[in-house]
């Protein structure tokens, strides 16, 4: 089973999708980013840290907590709300830079977007 974490945009998450329901739907139904992914389990969900963002320390805290529980993470996804914020809004996050830092620091792939709802 693939274990994933999802990072959501704190500014628009509850405006475009309350409680990440669309992300959970795409995970549970193996659609969009999770098409043909097999069994996927969300093991954490955290906010980006709001603008200008503290996403790396937040994910690091999640990883520390999960490690203490004996849970690993195979991949991290920025939710579609982050994709919308960085594409259409004035989100200051350097997604490419943050992605590279997280991949190097945590040793897992980082992906952008979870669904197209």
C-alpha cells in the first residue's frame, strides 16, 4: 500500500473544498493523480504554513511524528488548491524550489495536484 501525505493551501482550501473532500475522493476512487496507483492511504494532511509559507518545517514535523509512530511516507502531494494558488492567485511559494528541497530532505517524490474537480 502506498502511503502519502497531502499539503493543502491554507488560504483557499476551505473556499474551494471544505476538509479536502475532493483530494480524499480522488484517493479513495483511484482517479486523477491516483489513477492506477493501487491501494493508497493518506497518512498525513497539513497546511502550507500560510503565505509566505513554512511548508518544509510543517512536513518535517509530520515526518517526525509519523516516524515515532512507525509509519513511513512514500510520496507527498501538493493538493490541487496549492496548484490553483500558485497558478492563478498570487501565492509566493517557489514550488519548484520547495519540491526540490523536500525531495532531497525527505527522500520521497513530491507531486503537484491531486484532482481536476
